[in-house]
C-alpha cells in the first residue's frame, strides 16, 4: 500500500509539472496567435471601411493588363514524377493557352520515365523545354531549380531578350486560368507575388489530407496577409509564385550564380526571406475570377500518416532547425517575431507532448480515485486558472480556424476541422521527432537529398467558388 501511495504521489507531482510546463507554453503560443488575429481583424475592418466602401473588389475580368507585358518563365523541377508531370503540363498549357509563357521542366538522366512523359508533351508544343540535370537524381529541389535557371539564361541569350518574371510550380499543381495574368500585373509593383495554395482533400483521407486544408486556409488567408501588412518578408510557398527577373538575378549574383541554395530543404521559404533582406517587397494576392472562384493553386497533399510526417519533417528541419542557423532573426522586431512563429514547430511539438502526457496522467489519477486507491487529483489554484485561460484561448483558436476553413471549403470541412486539430497535433509531434533525427544525421555529414513524397494529379482540376 505504501508503494502504491508513493507511485500516486509521484504521478501527481509529474502531472503538475507537465501541465505547468505545457500550460505556460500554450499560454505564450495562444497569446501569440491572438495578437495575429487582432491585427488581422483590425486590418480587415479598416479595409472594409476605407477602401471597399468606395471601390468594388478587383476581379480578374476587370484587372487591367500589365503595363509592361513579357514572357513568364515557368520553372518545374521534376524527380520521379512520371505519374503526374504529363497531365500537369497539358492542363497548364490549356489553361494558359493565350498567355505569353515558356515552361522549363527539370529532369534527371536516371529518371527515364519522367523524361519520356515530358518529351511527349514537348513534342506537341514549342512552349516546353526539357532540361536534364548534370547530376543523377535525386539531388535537391534547389539544385534542380538552379539547373533550370541556367537553362533559362541560355534560352534568353538565344532569343535576345529576357523574360519578365519567373514562376515556380511543382509537377502536381492544378493551376488557375487567370493565374499568369494576375502575377504578370502584380509583378510590375512587387518583387515576389504569391497566390494562395488550396490543398485538395482526398475522398479516402478526409482526416489526414484534410488537415492541410485547415492549415493552408488559415495561413494563406490570415497569417500571410498579416506579414505583408506589417512589412515583414513574405516566404514563398514554392508553387504559384512569381519572382521578378531582376530580383532573381540579384539573388543569383549574391550566391555565385545559384539563386536557390542547393544545401537547403526549404529553398522556397528561404528565397522569400532573402528577397526581403535585399529590399524586395512580397505580396499575397487573393483575387477572384469573373465567376467568383479564388485564383489559387490547387494540389493533393500527402494522404497517409507516413507521407504527412515525411513532408512536415522536411519543413520542420528546413525552417525550425536549419533555418535558425542559416537565416538568423532579421533586422527588426517584426521580422524577428515572424521568424520566431515560423520556427516554433519543434517547441510546439514538445509542449503538445507534455500536455497530452499530463492529460493521460490526470485520467489515470481520476481512475485511481474512483477505485479508492488515492486522493482526488486536485490542482493548485494558479494551475487551475492557467488551464482555464488556455481552454478559452483554445476555444477561440478552434472557432477561428473553423471560420477560415468554412470560407475556403464550406460547412462540412469546417466541422471536420475541429477533430482534425488532434490529428494535426499527432502528425506534428511525429514530424518533430523525425526532423531531429534528420538534423543530427546532417550534422554527422549525411548528404542533403530531395526527400519528396509521392504525388497525384486530380482527374479534373476543381474550381472552389468561395
């Protein structure tokens, strides 16, 4: 009996420490998110009162053409994309049939399937160029992009004129018909133009693939808008984004002819921050077409636990771990705040693990109390107040996410977004563990490789009219 009492005593002590640690961490994170929500809300109200009461929201059918038209170069790196690259290219060329563009598709000499798939499309179009990487794959996505950049420069020299801007896309992207027009018009004023990314939820994986819908619906409708409003550097999503030609040239000159860092696993994110460091402004453009659909890039994200963990581990490694060393904290408080938000994934995973462990211990202690094996698992007043405050912040966070998901995907997905928070937390914790292992391996000299997930292209690119 004495042993059981000792175990219960230490379980209560451990529970209290875990809940205190998690409670403080969740409080800080909750206040951080609340601050972002307040800024977004104030900006939203201000724009409605001062701008949209006088001017109608711009739509693509009323968007004036660019004052400086020019060719848009589409860079598409492809490793082991035989299953999707052909459909993606045919869809993009049909959507953009009237636009001035040229696609450069980067492939590898040891990936004959992808080469053949691209060659079939290139045989019927003079707007597609195959670029074979000098090294066997997989290297890194950044290395493939640098190879495409060199090929683009050679192509410009042959035709005697530079392109207007460079657009980044992946082999699985379903593009919008008006996307190039929007980017061409906006790149006249900005160094980086990012269109929203709207993940597609797989019918057989509403809970795993769907959590990407939740996160991007909130990130690309709120967080990125706040970054832009505060003047912080805007990270690129790596797809559906345009970079001004002279800005990419400046990045190339600053990096010895390689605008994308081949040692980075999140080259798109880093590129956006480095553009900001060079004085370039970024913008995320949320514009609707004539029928009300959002001009955005749509694609399937991983629909299995393994694939989601693999992808998010790469993001955590590149942004939260390696990014700390590679990019620093920026030159001002706002930039430091945004980069801290970007890098909190690993710390958040630890806090979540402590919170769940504390909840499990609490449940076990209640069971012991119900069996009359120990006293009720009471909480101290300060800890109880802390948990109540966090519960309020969590409720607010759930409501906010559901609202953004509803706006992007409708009521059904908004309802699903609530339980999907738990799934997203589990994936985040598993990804953090994998990212730490990958980071240690890199420290020990492991090569940086393209740790990509499998892709599929939608049968018909949907238009979400919200």
